[in-house]
C-alpha cells in the first residue's frame, strides 16, 4: 500500500526567495542612496570651501594691489574689482569708502555651474595707516656724512605758507632750524652768511642720532 502525504504549506521556498531578493534589493538601494548622499555632501562641502577660498583670494588680491583710485574714492562711493581665481571660479570685490580713513570690502566668490555651484561672501574693514611724523627741526641729520651750509644757504624752522600760495591754515608752532647730535662735530660745517632760524636755530639732540627717527613713523616703518 502506498501513502501520499499532501502538505498545506505550498510555495514556502518561493516566498522565502522573493523576500530575500526584496531584502537584498532594499539593502543595495539603501547603500546606494547613502553613498550618493555622502558623495553629494562631500561635493557640496568641497564647492563651499572653494568658494570661500575664492572670496578670500579676491579680497587679499585687492589689498595686495591697492592703488590710488581706491584711496581717492569719495566717502559713500564704491569701486568693483573682479578676479579670475586660479583653479576655476570668479570673485567680485566691492570696495566702499565709509569715511576719510575707513573702507568696507565685500568679497563674493563663485565656483561651479548649473546644479553644482556655490558662493561664499566675506567682509573686511580696512583703515588707512597714517604716518606720525616727529619733526624736531626743519632739517635733521645724523652727520654720518659731511653737512655744509655755505654761501647764503640756511634752514628755517618757522612755519609759513610758501610764497605765492594762499593761506594753508593756522600756522604750527616753530621748531628748530637744524637738529644734529653734536653741532661741534667735524661733519657739520657752517660757512653761510645767513644764520639759521627756528627755536632754537640749531638743536643738539640724541633724537638726531637715533636710526628709528628716520625709519619709524608711529606704527609705520620704512
């Protein structure tokens, strides 16, 4: 006698295989989506960094190539400078003069095109450095070489407007005519028929022998 057993669980293997295929497909799709997301995030961060570099490059390039046209801007006026950035990209710098000594720089860097582009903007306040001139006399000399006054040559430490000019404004206090470390030094010869003028006419001061007197003017060195 032959007995045949009929099971009610038909198609289990097929369903299991389909579920595995679906799960594997979902896993692959998830990995692909994650990879694409990471790629786009990395690409966007790279573009943002390149745009920031372009903005800083243009800003620094304008400062490095600062010219008289920017210095001569009137308060409230602006100038626009554009730069092609090495490696791709473009930068636009707007220079606005705020007052006599202050400028505002807005630098906008752009990189990429179409769907893959980025822009960054930086701002910078720039102030003109003005030299602080310490003028002890009309002429100041270290006497490292011979200084000779002869004929009718003389120095005058009194302030005044040049001949033929209109008034330049209030006059400053008088200074010495000549400032030297030592008026009896061999390198100083006074054979002029006209005496020096000033307060005093000749001033002996260690300032005249200090090298920083001729190179440092406030916070600016030359």
